[in-house]
C-alpha cells in the first residue's frame, strides 16, 4: 500500500518560494518587454517556466498520492460508514490530513491571483498611456 509521508519543512518552504518566484517572474515579463533588449524577459521567462514546472509537478505528485491513499484504504467509505479504522488506516488518514494542513498551496494561489491582477491593471494603465 502507498504510504504518505510529508516532505521535510525545508523542502515545503523551497517549493512555496519556487511558486512565488515563478508567479512574480511571469507577471513582470510584461514590463521587461518594454526594455530595448529582451534578454531579461527571456531569462525571467525561463525562470518562471522552470519554476512552474517544478511547483506544479510537486503539487500533482502530492494530490495523486493523497487520492491513492484514500482509495487504497477505502478511507472515504470507512468514514462515511463510521467504520473502525485500523492503526495503519488511522495513521494514513492522520498523515494525509496533516499534509493538507501544512500545505502552502492556498497561499501560492493567493499570490498568483494578486500578482496576476496587479500585472493586468498596470499593463492596462501603461497601454492606455495613463502612466508616463
């Protein structure tokens, strides 16, 4: 059976910051494109793309493992029927729930939303010539 272990705190922090940096990188590309030399926008695009690949591959892996544990152990059905959980089932459920609580994915989503909104508003202001 699949075992769910939470990654070390330092790795979770690293993944969080990789997601934040990728988000910010993608949002500033629009402003870097105003520079005469597009080298910086190219570099930042690679940073953002590699960051997103890493971040979302990690998130996908986590979600797949959570779903597999829940399915393999029948935790949803057991919980719905209020069945007694074995020690292994209980530990799997605890680790899965703990990983949900320690995840910073929601904070990453907020950063993505806010950074995207700000980039959109600033770009519109620049394109309309309201900011000189």
